[in-house]
């Protein structure tokens, strides 16, 4: 039985937590792993995050902060597509086990992220005899219900079902995710704990709007912001379609941040939609922006819009609110509990362009947030600091460990 500080093996086999954010497969989950590992390390736990090598120039070990490191293991060619990683998971396990033995490492528990790492975690759980906690981030069966973008393979959904049956605990980000796990995967209620995601409140701070716009070379128009991976489930098409309904009087500017070479097709589709709707001159696509610079964009914007069909949580909304900028979002993730209707933004029932445009227009019609307003929007998300989230996760880990050793001894 373990008391106090924990030694945690985190698994992120398919996606590198220090990869470039906003690329096709690198977004909220990577942020979650980086931030949580860093914070747990700060709180005195020791965390090794295992991922596969994505670039031959990757050093084997990257420090993520005090007591927290990332370990690259080779498993398949660097450039293989996401689903093919599955075929190399046995190599990933054997390289992980060699690294662990060569370095004399022991872990108290395994915390895996996404179904592929869950597959790895389940096997390591059996070898090591320690509990396995999983966070799915997104669920294949739920993604498929939207019938938008690529369909998730049966292999994913079957693997998720098996993991739900065999792991010791599932961390869901929201009550809705827990319901989905119960309804679509037959999860046992007591095995699913709800712990929200966090936001880095030091990084995401309000910047004076005028200064932020000057820094970014933006004119004094109304600014609408989208931040995220460029993929159909994010609903960007619907946001672009909302724009012509907002063009009476001043033309607002729309900035769509995110997307790498692998999102090229989707980006071109969105750009030609802007031309078709004759709004191309008021929409810009600056590509991926480093998180360090995002507070300037959030602060320069009058509103950040999250028009997604599906989000497991919606980190971008938290980041915008932490910078004091109101959010207009669809009813995804936990946003209906996070956004205070009419106060810190609006949650719309769906991403119908008219519904989005109505609420965006309402936010734009208000004078730009004054300092007091900005601070009260920020205060509405202060409980989501990573230190709070990390403490909650550790309390849960101790409960899981106590249950586990009570049943195996
Ligand atoms: N992000 C970024 N630069 C970009 C695009 C996105 O740093 O160009 C980050 C953003 O700050 C957020 C994450 O990627 O932390 C996206 O998380 P979210 O939960 O909104 O979406 P997901 O990727 O999980 O679908």
C-alpha cells in the first residue's frame, strides 16, 4: 500500500504531449497530459509519461518539470498514420518494459490516455500488478453518432468496451461523458469518476485589448476568434456560415487559428467557402499559434466561438474565459455549466448559423469588456487551476489504490 507521494506511469502512445498544438492529432489531450504531469511533479509525485518517437531528432528523455519527464520509445516508423500505431503497440510495451527494467523503475499506478494507450495500460497492469486508471478523452461510439468526418473503426469501439470492463477506474471530464460510458459502453457507475480538465491560469491571463491588438497588428474592428484543430467535428463551417448574418454595419473580423499540413484539405475547403460567401477579406487563417502567444489573441477578441459538434471538455473555452473574453459555444463538453448565460457568454442549442449569429451579435453589441468585467469573467474559471485538478486526481488515485489492494490481498 502506498501513502503520500505516488510514482505514476502515464501513457500517451499515439500522440506526443510535447507535439505542436493545433496540428491534426495534437490538441486538448496533449495539453492535459503536459499540464497535469507538470503539476503532479510540482506537488512532489513522480511522473514518467511514455510516448512513441515521432521525430528521429526527439531526445529519449524530455524534462516536463520538477519530477516529471517524457520518455520517447520507438514503435513503428515516425510518419505512420494514427490507426497504424495500433499494430506497433506490442513493440511499445516491450520497449517500455526494457526501459523500466534497465532503469530500475517501479510505479504505483498506470494512468493511460485514449484507447490505444489504454490497450497498453491493460497489459502492463497485468504484468505489474498495479491499478490502471484510464481517461478516454473522446469515445469512438459517440464520435460516430455525429456522422461527420472520418468514421471511427469498430476496433476502437471494441477496445474501449474491453477497457471499460477491465480497468480499475475511468476518469470522465463531465457528467455527460459518464452517462455516455454507462449507456453506450455498459460501464459500472462506481468505476467512473468525474474530474474536470484544468486551465493554466498563469499562462492565460488578460492582456489589455488595445495592447493585444497592437501587438497582433489588428485594426479596431470587432474580432471573433476560433482556436483549435481544423477538422469537421469542430463545426468551423457553421461559424463561417454565420458570418454573413453579422455583416450589418461594421464587418467583424474572424480569425481561425489552428491547422497544419495534415489539415490542408479541410483548410482549403473552409477558405473556398469564405470566397463563395464573399467574406474572404474579413476572415484570416494564421495557422497554428504557440500557446504562449494565444493570450494576445484571446484578449484581442470580442468573443471566442466554440461551434463544435463534439468536445470531450472544451479547453479553448476555459482559456478564453481565463483571459476575460466571453465565449459563444454549442452545448458540448461541460460548457453549459462553465459559461454563465448572458454573463460570461452564451451556450446555443446547436451550431445552426442563425443561432450562432444571434448570440455572437448579442456579445458584439455590448461595449468591449471593461477591466472589472474582464476580471469577473476570469474569476468564473478560477476553480479550474491545474493545482486543484491535480489534487483531486491524486485523492482519486489513493481511493483506487486502497480498493485495489483491499481486493487483491
Ligand atoms: N492550441 C494551440 N495552438 C493552436 C491551436 C490549439 O495551442 O494553434 C491548443 C489550445 O490552446 C488548447 C488545445 O490546443 O489548449 C485544444 O484543446 P480543446 O480541448 O479545445 O480541443 P481538442 O484538441 O481536445 O479537440
